[in-house]
C-alpha cells in the first residue's frame, strides 16, 4: 500500500476483551510493520492470553472497566504530534468513546456518525431498523413493548430482541409461538427488548467493510455465508466471496450515507428459505471476521486508516477472492461442534481444519495466541475429567 510510511507516523490503539476479534486486528496491523497498543479488560484468574499473547503487540494496557477508556486515552496518548488511530472491538467500548466523540476527535481518529452519541443512537435497534427501512432494506415487522403489555396485533411466531447491548443481552433472544410463550419470555429477559416477526433462516450473510467521508464512500471487502446453522449461536465456518449484488450494495450505501458513519463495520443479513435477505444489524466496530478480508488481501484496518488520512480508499484496494474460499474460527468451532454439541468427531473436525483457507486462531507467523488458547482448553478438559472421577 502506498503511503504506509505516513500511516506509521501515527500510533495505533486496539481496544477490546482478550479475544480473537482484537487478535485479527492486531495481526492485520502487525504483518504490515505496525505494532499497536492493546487496551483490554483486566484478565480474570486463570485466563490465558489471546490477543495479548501476539508478538505484534507493542504494549498491553489493562483496565477494569471500559468506562476508564477516555481518561486512559487522554492521559497516555492525548498529546501526540500525529493523531493516533483508535479501533474498538467491543460494543461497550464503542459506546463509551462515542459519548465523548466531540472531545476526543481533536486528538484521535476514531469511528463516528458525525457527532457525540450518534453511534449510540443507532445502536438502538428501533432507530437502526427505521433507518434501514428508509434505505430500502427488508426489515421484519416489529412491535414495541410498553409497560410489559403485549400488543394485540402481534402475529406469531416472534422473537425477542434487545434494544441495545448490555450485560447478558445475548441470552435475551426467545422465539415465541404464541402469547403465552411471549409473556413467559418477557419475565425472563434482563433488559429492555422489543419483539420482531420471526423469520426462519436458511443461512446468514455478513458483509465486512469500511466507510469514510461521513458515510459517502463505502468499501465492501467480502461477503461471508455460513456453511452450517446453529439454532442458538452463530456459526464458525463460512465461505468468503466477492459481494456482487449491486442492488443490495446500493441500499447499504444509502444507509451509511444517512448515518454519516465512518469506521470499520460488519453488516448482517438473514437469508430465508426463499433466498430473501432480511436486515439484522450493523456492528459499528471491527468484527471478528475482518481477518478473513485481510487474508485475501483487503486489510480493512489499514484501508480505513488510509482513507481517513488521505480522504479516499486506494484504487487498487479491491482484490479477487478465490472460489470456495473457506474461513474457519477453528478453536471456537471445536468447542461448539465437537465438545459442546457432539455434532462431529475430532477426526471429522480436523478434516475441516485442513480444507480451510483462513484460520482465525492459528498463524505460523504468530503462534503464541494459538498455543495459549489450546493450552487453556486442554487444562479445562482435564479438570472436567478429574471432577467426573
């Protein structure tokens, strides 16, 4: 990439939990000679490092809460000659920084929707769904719950969905076939939810990319379609393809223009049994799957930094993706399909690893994270066996 020397004058800061989402981002920068600072929540007892174990990390800074981020950024990086680039890999971290965007933008380059609190505004599912409809995207019918009262016009089945991310929000999704089931589900949720028409999915489509110039220039690096579906979890294996649906791409562009978003993103669709694509959500941050884009030559962290600095995405940014290019989050896949759900044997799982073109944990250039997480799983399984006697 041209002008990478200019990018290297800036510090790069990656924020998240010690997970494989920031690991892919750290590696994307590291293989290009940029060693980022990594800010993570303080390790829990007996936890093994993942992103923190990467050879590419310049320095690890630990915090007890993402609420500490603004003060830490300002105290450690607030007086740099060249504005540091800030990447978030967590919704809460994104939210905290977005509230103070107006104050931070003079000292840092970070994702935004044009003003303080605007990403948070669109993190509310009701606001984002409304904007998606106006952009021309298919959005399932929704109903709002007021004072725990279920509207009379609800058409079943429905699914409960959190308005925004909060502690334990992923557990508050319930598929309900009738009013009684819905009433029972609403007693269990821990946060504020709305209900939405339930659409049976055949698979999902995830678009990864980055946006600059206040939402007017959108670069889609890849579309990923899952090879299998889990009823209560996202899948770990996907076919990565070039996104060629021009009509849908235009609608995605329309949404980003309306939101004035600048940043890396993942854009999620549900595909039903008839092939219709239904809008699910936008993650206003770096996603786990962005490492797959890097692996096919479209390095989103670098492309976004370049775009924010020079006002355009490089002309040669787009790369051809080989046919049937498979990406696999191998460790997470093993835990889900072999250990937890008994969907396949270890031998069958190894065959899947061998055919994968992109792995999210193992990388010959950066082995310590893989060794670290593998050791943790081994110890955990040994402890389970000991407890069983």
